């Protein structure tokens, strides 16, 4: 992974316990803001059926896929049970001032 940080969005662009989509270089990602005001990044699509997770439900560090309710811990990418059995790739995220940055390469 390179040391290049990509500007994703402003910190106020994502509500607490919410997710937004981020597309970069023909890839899609999901960026999360936790209830304790931390930011996290994962691949954007569910590993079960490739549905974008930005349309899913976020609660207590879990993202639930909108199609078949596959669940992942967005802090670690760990699948929480069937139908999602393959973990999500996670990416480093940091806040610089009022901007959210992610390492995606």
C-alpha cells in the first residue's frame, strides 16, 4: 500500500453512525463515521452479492447489506455470519482538519 492519502469528503458530510459511497480509479469504497466520531473505510460492495454497502444500515459498528442482510464489522471488515462469509477489505482513514482522507492503493 502506498503512502498516498486520497481526499474523500468533509467530516460533516457523514452523519454519526452512517456510511457514504466513495469512488476512486474505477473502484468503489464505503466510508463510515461511528457514534464516537471515528472514521473507517472498507471496500464498497458486499462480499456476498456485490451490492453497494452505502445503501445499508449502520448500527453499533456493524454495516448491514441492504440486499440479504449480510453483516460486517466495519472497523475490522470481519463478516458476522451467513450469508456474508468473506471479510471486507479495510483501509486506513485519518482526519486532517475538516477533511477525511483514506489510503486506497
